């Protein structure tokens, strides 16, 4: 995995070591810091907007190379890849234009209504249904990616600027922004109002980000040499952590385990989300102020993911989703993170050193595990550590299972003991087992208990456990799919209803405008027309006078005769 950072050049650093891997200079000359960078959905491409000149797309799949220079976008100011495909890129320009570029066709696909000032930030929502553009004049425009029309305009409360802007990777209707006045705000695009805002920073807000694990946890950095963590459900600040330098950007890793802060002096600080008091690593990335910092996206990183990572993701999604949403502690951001004792309070700034692993504690396997457990990485790249990192004594006795091992390792060790340490147990080979589509979560402890009691584990029993685990996994996936479809249907219905109301409102406005125009035209015609009511009345009086005059002349003529 790479961490991309930009100043006058774009650099790629290895994670978590921080070593420089690539250094790329966009354009033909150095005339200022890079304006914007954005990773594609699979983490193989990076879109770069230099200070002046044409935007570029570079690839890091096998080695660093320039694959495309975009010539159809004039004066770009910011860029963003779509979240669901890398075929389309959004660009904001200095003259207020917002457009989408087709990388495959190499042409502009769509244009949106022009804004009144420079586009400083641009982001897609989680499902690419909308495009969010922050303007230099403080307005935030929400464009529909389906109708290519302006849906709404948002403003940062008590501010006239937008200095930072991000969308929620989990909830498509949440947008976070920051201002030069130190305000942090979260909008709900479904109601076009802010859901949360706080005047926390004493200087301009330079970076904001949502946690990829919990959509209700956010982080903000500012030029006041501190960063804040908030819970938008309880509407409060969770932690306030001072830093040595003014921070200019922030970003989370795709799994939420770490986040990085970029500084004004060109350094990058890597933090563990479970230990936010001190950075895990600080390294010099640039000689000047860092403008942008971004973790490599998820798909390319997960292409070689191990079974342990899949196990952790499955357990997190199936058991702890509701607990994470309800949790207000930034220290408990992760399912296997320590409790919030290590997280400083906004007022106190410090925490208790005695913390435990909340994920292991949730399974009843903490066993008195303290905060000194090892975060070493094994050869497969999994941050689980070997069994000696937790407790060396149980590992020396192969007949006794260590309580601090992960659930996957406990299950593997129990199966091994069942087939080797007990002579009466029938030997179970891998070839006889049906493929396991998901880890056995509910019954791994049963095998352990049977093994401790020297109860034979038969092949039929193991087969039943596997089948039940597969059925449970299918049921959970179907339930999750049903919930997702219901949410999509409700969201689509709400969007169609909003579009219908917008159309009816536009028709009503046009009707009123047309009726007013007709009234004005009718009045003008009535005033200038010879067939008006006043004209007919005057003409009638004139004719009566003329008739009376003629009758008088006629009577005089008769008298003369």
C-alpha cells in the first residue's frame, strides 16, 4: 500500500514504513504546489492537477508511468475519481465549470451548471449518485449525477468560506466541510440542512475526513496545531490532540486502522486509530508545505489479502456493525481496538494507560490482556502477530490452547489437536472436508471445549458445524443484501420524489411567470387599443352630440321653409 502526498511534486511512500518509493513531477516545470490528487477505485491510477497546465493520470500498478494527459479541460483546479468505476473523473475549474471526463473515450462526458466562482474542492458521494463541489465564495453545490442538474446549495454556518470538503464513504447523504473561520459542519443532503457543526478550531480548518469504519466518527485538522475527533450522533468532541506543527491534510486508510496527518513543514505523521496520543511514525516527505495526502484505495490492496483479513472483515460485518455505530469512543473505532481509555478527552487531554483489546474482550478471550500486546506483522502482511506476542507459556505446551490467539488460530489449533493428540479420534483430512465459505464463528469454541474434555471430534460433527456455518453465512449475506436493496429502493424513491417535486415547482414558477407576462401584455394592449372601454364611451358621447346637432339643424331647416 502507498501513501501519496503532494507539494511541488507527488511522492509515493510505502505503508507503514514510510520509505520513498516514487517521486513524480507533473507538467514541464515547477511553478507551485500540486492543486489536487485523487486515487482510482482500485488504487492503480492517480489523477493529478498541477498548479498550471494540463491534468494527468499516472499509474503505479507495476511501476510509475504517465498514461494519459487530459487536454480537454481548461484551467483545472481540483479532481476526483468516481467511487464505483475508474472510467470517469470529475474536474472543477477556475472559471466555475464542473464536468465529468470519460477516460476511455478521452472526451468530456457531461457538464454541470456553472458556479459563480472557482471550484476549490470536488467529491463524489458513496454511490456516485451526486457530485459535491465547494466554491471559493463559500457555497457548496450538490449536483445530481443522474439529471446533471443542481440539486441544492449548502453553506457553512457562521462562515463565508469552504476550506475543506469530504463525503462519507458509507452514508451517501453525509457531507463534511470546514471553513477558514474554524467551523466544522456535517450536512445531510436528504434534508439539505446541517446535522452537526462545531466551532472547534481557532484557525482555518485544513482537512476533514470520515472514518471508513463508523460513519458517525469524523476527524478535523487545522492551522492551530491540533486535531479533533467528533461523534456526530452525540454531537460532541471525543478528543482534542495537540501537535507540533500546523496540519494541512488528513486521510484514513481503507480499513480505518490508521490515519495520516500532513504538516506545513513537509512531514507526515502516521497514527494508529487506537493510539491517537502519539504518532506511530513521523517521516519527512517534502521540503515544503504538503498540499494533499491520500491513502491508496482498497481494491488493489485487497487483491492479495489473506484469510485472516477476510475473517476479521466477516466477523466485524456480522457481529459488530450495530455496536460500532452506537459506540462514541474514537479509541473503539475498530472491532479489535482497545477501549477508550487511551483516548484523550477534549477537556482533559489525557487518558488511562490500562486498556484492553475490546474485540477479544467481546469474545471473552481477553484473559487479562493489557495494552502492551504486540502489533507485529507476520509474513502474510496480517497485523495479528504470532502467539508469542501474546503469551509465551501456553505456546510451549501444544496440548494447551492459548486463550489470546485469534479465533481463526484457535480453530486451527483445536482441529490439529483433535487429529493428533487424541489417539481415539478419527483423523480428519482436508480432502474430506467440504469447502468452507466463511469462518466458523459460533462453534469454534465448542471444538475447543470438546478437545479440553478429550471428547472425540468426528467427521460428521465437523461436517455439521461447517454446513451450519455456511447456512448462517448465507442467511446473514441474504439479510444484508435485503437491507441494502431496501435502502437503495427507498433512496431511489426519495430521489424520484424530490425530482418530481422540483419539476412541479419549476412548472408552477413558469406558469406564474407566464401569467404575469400575459397580464402585463393585456394591460398594455388595453391601454393602447382603440377598442378600449373608455374609447367606446367617448365615441358614444361624441355620436350623441353629433346626432343632437344634426337634429337641431334639421329642425331649423324646417322652420325656414
